[in-house]
C-alpha cells in the first residue's frame, strides 16, 4: 500500500510537471481589430487604452489591435461591411448609417453628455453659434459625427453650414489652426480643448447639449455580429466600460496608467488628467447605468437629422441601438 502511494505520488508529480509545460489557455487570446474614428493616441480614447493597459480585454480573452479610420461615419461603413468587427463613433452615428442601409447598432454609449463642444476665443465673446456667421470653424472631418453636431448647433440657431466657413483640418490642425487664430472656433472634443488651452489659447466653451443634444462616443457593431457572436460583443463592452469607470473614479490615477501605456503622452500626466476631468464633467457623468443608451434622446436626434435633410428617412429607433450588453453590467 505504501509502495502504491509513493508510486501514485510520483505519477501525480509527473503529470503536474507535464501539465505545467503545456501552453496556458489564457495566453491564446482572440485577436481582433477595433476601428477608431481617429488615431488611438488621442486621449478621447482613454477608456479603450486603459482597458488595454490594465488587461481588461486580455481578461476577457481578447487581444485588441486599434486601427485609425477616417471619422465615425466611415467607421460605421467599414463595420457594416464586415471589414472590422467593432468600431467607435458617436452614439448618433447609427442614424446616418442606417439611413444609408448600413446595418450597425450602438451597443454602449460612454456617457450621458455630448462629446462635442463649441470652443471659441474668449476675447471674441462668442456666446452662441449665431455669432459665428462669416467666421471660420474647424472640424475633424466632414465624415465625422462631431461635424453633424456642429450643423445641429447651427441649425438650432437659425443658421446653416453656408453661413460659416467650416474647414476639415484633421486631428492636429483642428486645434492648431484655432491656436494660430486662423479659426474663430472649433467643433471640439475635450482633447483639443485642453491642447489649445495649453498652447496659450484662452477659451470659452459651449457644450453642444445647450443647443443640440448629440451624444458621447459609442461602441458600434453590426447586426450580424450581435446575432452570431453576442459573447464577443459582451466582452468588448464590459472591458471598455471598466476603462471609463476608472477615469470617473480617479482621473489622476487613470492619467498615470494611461501615460505609462501610451508613449506619445509620456511625461504629460498633468495634461491628461485635465482632459479626463473635462470628460468627467461634460461627457461621462449622468448615466443611469454606464453605457446605457437614452432612447428618447436618440429618437429626437433622428427627427432632427431627417428634418434637416442630413438623412433621407427615419428608421425604427430600436434598430439604432441595443442595451442588452450594458443592462446589469
């Protein structure tokens, strides 16, 4: 009996040694490309980068590669066409996409506020979009949803795009032209607002919500992915929202983790902390549940897009989003 016990022990040890030598299943991560509307180094994508830096995607069994697209509407087209599994845009982007027959939905919205801010020079005393008549305003791209938010603000002020000179200047030029005073205002996001301020610009900020209730950033996936691979969507939503929650809970600690992960911002912890604080104030706060889409707000936005001929027709609002991946998470 003693001989058998010793033998058994040796066999168990040998088996454990053999198992330890096998590749860990945890190391076999599913690799996916996540299409962003602009370069991933922008602090706007802080929740995504933190989710990557802190291993939240890896804990879900994912290896996420971030790829820059050409604005939110282009991202929606690529995701709808199956060229990317998941993408980022604003929560109202599916309104534009669906009207064009692109089968995508928002599966999570990162905040209750609008991402877009109308930022102008303080000494110009621009207190409403009406005072931009005849002036230059920069935007990221004509295919980005922040551009449509700008059009919305103008419309609510009785103006159209023809009343101002709107220039698509890219992710750097959008604020640099403003700082050099070649533009009176920016269709901005907190990243560019802080960049302009740190470059010496004294600014006034009008959140888009004051005039036009556009939305925060969203996670977009296709109808097909939701139907065929809901587990993947759940993993992406869960991990990304953890990144947002980290920023909300402690912007200073989040900035430190973010700058350690994104080499382009090394040594800029104080600047990133300011950006994160601005996101907390203007964008992330106020959701009943992190990631939850406000259906009423989305429906009103769609009415605006149709009445202003930005899109040709309405679609059932339930086709634009789903909250199934954020409820109870």
